[in-house]
C-alpha cells in the first residue's frame, strides 16, 4: 500500500508542475475574475432583472470565463472562498436542479425550501448552544466554530445563479458546510477539507466539489495522502453516496439532538480516524 501511495504522490507532483505551468498562462484571467466578482457593472449593463438581491446576470460565455478564472485562483489558494464560490455558481446548474428536486421530495427539505432559513450569527442563539450538553449537535457545532476559529458569516452570498430557487439551494449548501464538518468530525486543515470535499462530491454532484476532491490531494504530503487513500477517502465516498440528502435537514431545529443520533438518522458513520484542529497551513 505504501508503494501505491508513493506512486500517487509522484503522479500528483507531476500534475502539480503542469498546473503551475498552466497558471502562468491563465493567471491574468484569474485577476480579471477577481475584479469582476467585486463589481457587477461589467455584467448588468445598467439593468437589474430582480431575480434576487445581489444577482448578476451573465451570458454562457461570461460564465465560462468566470469558471476558468475562478478555478485557477481557487487552485492557487483553496482558502480563497470568494473564488471557490464563483466556480461553484458558474458550473453547478445541473447538480443544483437535482439537489432542489431531492429537497422537494423530502418533507423536511420541502419545508426548508418554503421557509428559506439562513445560518448566520444573527440567527444563532450562541448562549443557548453553549449551555447544551457535550455530545449534542448544537454544542459540538459551536465547539467546531471555536476550535477552528471560523464563523458562518464568512459564506459569500450567491450572485451568478440565474434562478431564484436554485440560488437558495446553493446558499444553503454553503451555509451547511461547517455543519457537515461537525457531522463528519473533520477540522478545517487541508486533509479535513479534502475529506469533506470527497463526501460532498459523492453527495451533491457539484463539479466544484469534484474538482476539489481531485486537486486537493496535490497539497498533501505523503503521510496524509496515505491516510486519505486508505481510510478517510473511502469512508467519505461511501457515506456521501448512501447518506440522506444533507440539504434536507432543518439543522436549526436539531441543536438539542445528540450528534450520534443525527449521524445514525442520516446514515453517516463516525470517522475512521480522529483529526485535530490545526493550523491551515499545515499539510
């Protein structure tokens, strides 16, 4: 098995060299995307179609350019959440339709689509969550936020999805991402993020998740590659394929439920190894 991991590491290293070469060619496009993402003037032509607040209408060609440029920028720095967001919005239309249909066919998911809850600091009762017993979903989610120094308010608003309901589905996906980290027991270091992306790729079918699952290992060292390929990866893929739709859970009404019970309800097994919250730059 160690030989296989070393071979995969060499192959990923060669792929990384090729990607770095391509980055030199495409870097100017990535810089353009950063400017386009921060300003809507280039797309709206002075008009606003009113699909939802912040929506930016784009043509298929513009979406393609955004996808390429944001993909390059996200590959350079996976923690550029704004570029990851653009990539997801410009490539995920078909997957979002399937996710929306799964939510519509689930009673709890349908309620979410109807009520449109948001996961923000302004909607969370942190004091109540802190008072919950250890092992409860709400307490463990709050512990995840504290240990990894993250906040639900860091998730960008959707801009480039040209359907109001699908835009909410994408927004909901972003806002439950940290909840998924809690359910899977994964920190926000690179190995934990890659494991979550493997789960999300199998669960959602979003191209952005698949790309992250394929290219994320480029940033892992040999020992972490071995852990990914021998235990975390197969576990994440298996549970992503078989679990209930993660967007069809009204998590805001589950804070008092035990994490173990919620995992069983979703058909998610506990992680095969325990990862601690470490510095993001440690790979």
